[in-house]
C-alpha cells in the first residue's frame, strides 16, 4: 500500500511550545497524524499522513456505543547524539493486535503501520524535545466506525496515530507518589478485558481514582476482583516490590496488563544478577513487610513515567512509608539504566532500541 502524504500548509503549522523543559503530558500534538481505514471484505485501505485535525465519526459509530476501542502508548527519544530512537515498538504493535483479538477488532499489519509511524515521526521530527526526560509520545488507536445500533462487532474501523511532545508524566517527577489500596472498586477481573489496552478499562477506573485524588493520593492500587486480596497493578503502571532483596511483581494471569516497561525491568534486574519473581502478592503480606522493614522499595512501571517510585501506601486507613518516602536505590538505578538505553546513550544488549534517524 502506498502511503498518501498531505502536508500541512504554512497556515496549518502550529506554534511549538516555547519551553520544551516545561512540558506537561498529553495536551500538545504535532502538525500531522496518520489514518488508515478498514472495511470487512476489503481489509485495510487508504493509509494517509495528513494535517492533525478532528476526525469525523457518524453519531451511530459502534465504537462510541459499544466500546470497541483500543490503543497503545510508546515514545520516540532524541539522544544527545541527535539520533531518534524508538523503544521496543514491535512489542507495542504485538500487544495492539492482542488487544484487537480480545475486542473482536481486525489486526493491523504490524510492519506496515510501524513503517507509517516512522514516516510520521520523521515528518514531524522538529516536535521531538531534545531535553532529557522529555520525549515524543505516540498514540496508535483503533475505533469501530460502522454506523449501526445493535451489539455485535463493527464491520468498519479507523486506525490512527497521533503524536505530541511530553515531559515527565507525573508533576512530582521522580518524587515518590502516594498510592491508595482500593478495596471496594475493581478494575477488571479474570476473564475480563484487563489484559487489553481498551478504553472501557480506564472509564471504569475513574471513580476510584477521583475518590483517591480527593484524599490526596496520586494513584489507586488495584486488588484482584475475586478476593480483594492480591495486588494487581496501579492506574497505568505495573507494580514491583523489593522484599528481602528480591524483586517481585504480580504474574500476568489475564487481568493485569502486560507492560513492556515491566518486561524490560524484569530482564534488566535479571542481567544484574538480582533475584526477580513473578508471583502473587497478598496485600496483607506487603503491609506486613512494610511494617517490619522487609519491604525496602516499591515502584510502578509504564511508558509514560518509566519508573515511578512509591513513597507511601495506604490500606484500610493506615499509611505506610516506603524507603523513607524517597526514591529507592534500585528504582533509581533502573530509571537511569532504562532512560540511558532509550536515549541511545548506553549499549543495548537486548536489541530494544531502534534508531530511525
Ligand atoms: C499501558 C499500561 C501499563 C504499562 O505498559 P507499558 O507497556 O510499560 O507502557 C500498565 N498497566 C496498564 C493498565 C496500562 O494501560
């Protein structure tokens, strides 16, 4: 398929943020976007890079009514050497296609959309921040577009990619966050859609997150839906705990999202010869370990923040300080290591980074 390119005219180009070191997350978008259409019986067609702008959806578009929507999140980094690097992009599209399968949506040709994505990034390369910590966030998305009311999979879809410069995800930066262990609401359950990056999971999480925010917490830590006993993950991050010098994270059993940062952390920690386990963690054991000093660090992992240290965890109205409320040693070392690989500054022994320019 030939990619059609409609470049933004001089009057369509947007002003870039004046200070790239003061960027927030998710509010600013570059000059162009990529779109690709699908129809049953015809397959994918009409790949186009065009000026960033509104998309036109029929009000009966099935994605709006029945939740067939999936997305991905990854970043492009500009290194000090001027190189532009992607981090494990193939893994994002593999996961995208797994999400598509779960939501009865068509798979994309991963190699092709990756090629389109790279072309989009290079066209808007001026939008990639050059300062460390900042990057270009990339959001591949698919939504059902067939105008039809009635619950069944749609016969038409729109795939698109939007990109925009972002700073660190959390206002706190690398400052430890306070998390609230949610023991009433649940995010998802076994057999549900927790493993898919699909819009409904996030819609379902908002009320608990808002309630936690009102109480001064940054994020909600979800427990398993069946027993409300085992740790699952936080908002958009997987969770890790360091207990008795062992790094532990909950296993992927269908309700936890298979994070690419999670996998990178597991592999890096293994490389360093530190013991790492994927096993179920009861919240009671975490609290016990926090009380008697065996829990030395806790952190979340995700593309947006990379590593987000947890300084305080609150369960059943009791607050527990972790690592003295600071960023733990291992959390810091992992952050430095992964960031250095992402910016092309450190040898990448796993073949994770791809230099595209
Ligand atoms: C995206 C996401 C993550 C993190 O995945 P990464 O691939 O590391 O960015 C974790 N949990 C949820 C619920 C997510 O949506």
